[in-house]
C-alpha cells in the first residue's frame, strides 16, 4: 500500500524532534493486506483488537459498523486506561480486562472484553505482538484467526481494505462505498485526508502532547485553520465533505471532532472554539452520528476515562453539560450557533 502524509507522519529526525518537545507518532510495523494470497477476503476469518477511547481504533470500528461487518468480523475491546507502574509486566500497556472498574462510573464498562481472537486468552495487546517477535504494543490490530497472525496495524490501511473487500467479507446490502471508483473523487478524498490527518487527526496530538510552546501554538493554529476551511466547505449545503455521499474522508474526520467538545477542548488544549460554534460542521457531525451503526461504534465514557484517566491526577471531568450532555447533544443539529 502507498504510504503518504494521509497515513503516517514523516519520521525524519524523529529522535531530535522528540527531544525538542515535539510529539512524533511512530510507524506501524505490520502492513499486509486483505486480498493478498495469504489473506483472502472471507467472512468470519478476521478479528479486530481495539480500544474505544483511541481515535485510530474508532476509524476501524466505524468502518466495521457502517459497512455492516459486525457479524463477519469479530472484535475485542481493551480497557481505556492502560496498565500502571504496579503491573508486573509494566506500565502503559493495553489490557483486555472487563472486570476493571472505571473511575468515572465506578463500574465495569460493558463494552470491554477478554481477548478471544488468538484463542489463547491473552491479557495484553503486547502479547499478541510478542507471539510474532515484535515489540510493538499499539491498537488497532487486524488479526487473521485462521492463519493465526497479525495482518495489519495501520488504521488508515485497515479501513480502506475493509471497504475494498466489503462484499466478500460479508458486508450488509446497500452499504456505503467509502472510496468510489471515480478517479477525480478519489483525488479529492486523498487531498482532504492528507490535510485532515496532518492538522486535525494527528494535529490534536501535536497540540496536546508536545511540550514546546511554539510547537503547540503552530499545531493549535493549523487545527483551527482547518476547522474554518471545513466549515466553509460545508457552507454550500452539501451533506458530506465531498458531496451528498458519506465517504472515507468523513469517516476519518469524525473520530476527532466527536471528541473535540467533551475531550480535546480541554485535554488537548484546543480551547479556541467548540464544534458547536461552527454551525455547518456541527450539523455535519450530527448527520454522521445519525448514520446506522455510528453511535454504537464509539463511546465517550471510554474517551473521557482513557484521556483524563491518564492525566496527572487521574480525575475525569464530568462535563460539558451545557447546552446538554454529550453524546446526547449529537442528536440535536439545531444546537449549533445561528448563522
């Protein structure tokens, strides 16, 4: 698969950039594809390991949901907080632990599961990689249950292969086509994907996790410039970013904007405006949220728990609650500021 700025971050001088306070996202090491001879597109063959607080995983759960692949691609969900210093294996590891209690709710999270994809009941995502001699530990993971190995762990590539092989994988009838055959529309989708990845998807992390004020300010500026650009793009009355049909670029933008008001505004220091303050973007966000499967493909409880549960004191904010709580607000497109 072609690597570009819509998929992964430039790694040049990554060590020096990190030392200077910049957040630099690493590369995914498993890059096979469904459709290769060793990985035929078959219903029931593939499995996903995800965490619902992770926006990169959210892309994948969204693709699975909108394509109607829930019955043919199985899935395990990690607890949103990773292991801590007291864990015998170490901190910062994704764990399949449905009995853990969320501090936000003081209860188990019903979406969390044990690990079922490998058949070995592993506790940590890291252990899935270790079986293949890798020291990676990230999610999402696309896993082949028949071959017993990881196929791919790059979210941008996973969502595209699910779209390309949707019918053979057992997708629902009349599911959307995320990347149409039209070459001009593909070019438009790829261009938008590139800008959105750099300034919004990865840009939120550049703002929130870089420790240099100037790097933060640059990421902050780019993030809100792109929000303004997207607001203008939608101002002509189109339903979705490239026209009247929901496509891959809508799917890739949604996880970050879904998190913006209740999480990123505070946690990522992106407090310039809410999505609620952009009437066209807000209506777009509500329109996507209303699509079949979308509401069940993510969880703001997991997002709040995962992002704020890793902050310096582990306390999870309860809001926002005005004009109403989230995600209930996403059912009300009329809440956006008046034009």
